[in-house]
């Protein structure tokens, strides 16, 4: 009886996890659409309007890729971007702020796309665990391994190499535990 209650709690947790990841996926998709609209607006607004926004302090420039908040946008300083490619130099000379705002938007768009894909994979992993009678199956282990490796790779390229390496080591630990659980489950099934 006690084990069935524990299993039901795990299945409920997986169901909640699946719903949460679907909500996050939906938010990421909506934000992707908003960023695409912003890119279109920035492309049409023109360099002079962006220069005016920089002069008024609505857009600040610095040496980072950028971040945004409710009232202002921070983007990398176009003066610090150098290229040997003539086409790139021409664009940076004629439309520096348009270029860096669009680059910042594209970077944010790529991050959101990766997050949306990850949420779909994680949601699928939650569903697989919830629907299976045994979480120590090849399908569940494969999905958990995939989620953790991709997350580690994303961490490697976003906040830093240390987090990516730690994620890969944690992936190794979790997969080892899951493989061990699978082996114990097989042995338990064979003795019955």
C-alpha cells in the first residue's frame, strides 16, 4: 500500500512537471514571436531613431552581449566591434546601432529557441516516466541522458565552462544511478 502511494506521488509530480514545462515552452514561443516583431520594428525604425534613443539613455551601450529590462535596453558597444570583412565593416559604419540591437535580439531569440526545444524534451521525459510502470527503462534513461547532456552543453556556452563541466559530471552520476536501478529492476523481475 505504502509503495503505491509513493508511486502515485511520483506520477503526480511528473504530471505537474509536464504541465510546468509546457507553460514555459508556451512563454518561450510567445517571447520568440515578440522578438521577431522587435527585429522588424528595429529594421524599419532607422539608425537616426536608434541614435536618438541612445542619446536619451533609452538604449545603453557597453561591452556585454546585452540584456533588457522594462525601461531600457543594454547592447554591446558598436565601436568595440571590429571585422576584417568589408561587408560587416560597411554595415557597422552605416548602421551601428541597428546592427547591435538586431544582433542582441537574434542572440536572445536563439537562447529562447533552445529553451523551448529543451522544455519539449523535458516534458516528454516527464510524460514517459509518468506513463511507464518502471522508470528504469531504456526509454526513460535515454530521455534523461539527452536532457542532461544538452542542458550541460547549453550551460557550457552560457554562464561558463565550469557549469557545463559540472553538468556533464552530474549527468554521468544520474545515468550511472539509473543504469544501476535498471539492473536491480531486471534482477528483481527475474527472481519473481
